C-alpha cells in the first residue's frame, strides 16, 4: 500500500488521497475470488458445527454440507464480502513492487 501524505495547509484535504492504481488483472481477481469463497466456506462450516454441537444426526450432515457450499457460492456470486477486490489489489501491488526492487 502506498502511504497517504497528510495535508499540511488548509484546502489540501481533497488532495490527501493515494494515487489511483491500475485495476487488478483478471487472473488476480479470479484467484482472490476463489480464496474468498474458500474462506467463506470455512467460516460457514465452523458456524454450522457450532450450531449443531451435541446433535449427531448423520442423515442430515450431507445436506447441511451441501447447504453450506451453496450458501458460500451464492454469497460469492452476489459480490462476496468485498475481500476479493482488496486481496486482488494487494496482490497486484505486491507483484508490481517486487518486480521493481
């Protein structure tokens, strides 16, 4: 991430923004979305285990697992949690920064 220079004079507040970076590549976005989906799946599985503590009904566990996957996929298709864009931008800036070193 690029540091933001704080304004020193009145009226400079509007200029205290980091420079706009290039949009992340499709490859970085795809990897970031897949990571976000895996993370969401893991969180939802943990939540499901917590809510099912003490109940050992094996007949519904397969359906619950499928429901967790469907919910994670649906959230990801709907735009996700917003982490994918942040991860992709960070990946791209790290790759660009590593090449110039």
